[in-house]
C-alpha cells in the first residue's frame, strides 16, 4: 500500500490504477483517510507492506488532533499510529519510509524523521522492530535495533539529473552556518557548466535589472513579485482555486517583455501568466 499526504498525487495514481481493483484504492491511499479508518480499535490492515511517502513530513500529535477532531483527546503522531497499525498485522509487516531531508515545511511537520525513532521506542513491542536505513540516521535511531545500509541512501537525483550538484549549492547557502564564499563560488562554477547561471543579490533593483534582461529570470521574478489579495479575510485556498494576483506597473511591463521574448523565440505555448 502506497500512502501519501499529497492529495493530487493520490488522485492521479488512483486514476491510473482504477482498472485494477477498488478504483485504485487497493494500492494507493491518502494518509488522512488511512489514519481515520484504522484508528478505530480492532481494525487490522490487510497489507503487509506500507509505503509512506515523504515520511519526514509525518504529522505530530497536535496536528493529527487538528485534522481529526474526533481523535482530539487521544491523538498520537502519525509515526506512532503507523507503528501501531503495523503491529496489528499478523506475522509480519514492513513500513517503508521515503525520506527527503530538509522538506519539513509545514506546521505539524517540524519534528521530522526523529518522530519515527520515538514511535518505535515508545512501542510496547519495540524489541521486535528492526530498522534499516542509511548511515546518516544511526544517531537518530540509536535506541533501536538499527542496521545501516548504504544502498538505502538514494543520492542520485532523477528530477535534476543534469545538475547533480544543485542541492549541494542550495544547502551551502541555507545551512547554519552557511558555506564559505569560496565553496559557493566553486559550486556555482560547476553548475554554470551544467546550465545553471546563478546570481545572488540583496538589492531589489539589481534583481529587477537582471530579470528584465533574461527570459528565465523574468519568469522567476514575475512569480516572486506577485502577492495574493484575499477577497474576504484570511482563509484556506482550494487546490483548484485561481488566486487573485496583483500586478503592479513594473510587473506588467516585465510580463509584456517576457511574452514578447517567448513569441520571438517561437514558444508562445510556454507562457504561464495570463
């Protein structure tokens, strides 16, 4: 069973698998629905393998209580719940956590991967768990039976396979403390050869000037410079809702120039701002 908190991804995968069984739900489920169903005492998952997508973003107990009001007084973190679900399965069960470091970006996700180690330690059956993972997690899972395996460290990027050092450059900038200017410059030179030409500035006017002179940066700046204006106060936005975007004179000029450059290049279909 593949489980994800990414609603659109779940819908797409279920659609593609709908002809196989139960509208695709036999193989793919949303984490929220799965938690809601199996949080009822006595319900036992039929699957022996549970694959949790983006496991580092699993909700803590407070967010589970927020998402499931009926569990408010008894809520546990999602890792605790999945450890509990797995322990109900007769004979054996494997929980596979797909982890992308540094992506704990929303409220309730801050605890990160350590929640899974805490969940196993808190389990009455913790001595029956064996954890396999990369060497980088040895310390986090020090109180569990942990077996490091380099094969489980997936360090090849499929999304940016033409610029394998891109993540190193970003990490070097946002880490605390950041990398040295020398190390950043060396990485920038490597990325420039791979087709990524980076410029960093704290001056908005300099950014505007560079944006106005290059097609790709016009696109990036146009998105960056937009701001959302809610019609009726602050409220969550639906995934299919069009955002009301304010475009000032400077942004409109950039968008016009961007469209002109796209048309001149013969790629009018690439224009993303209406």
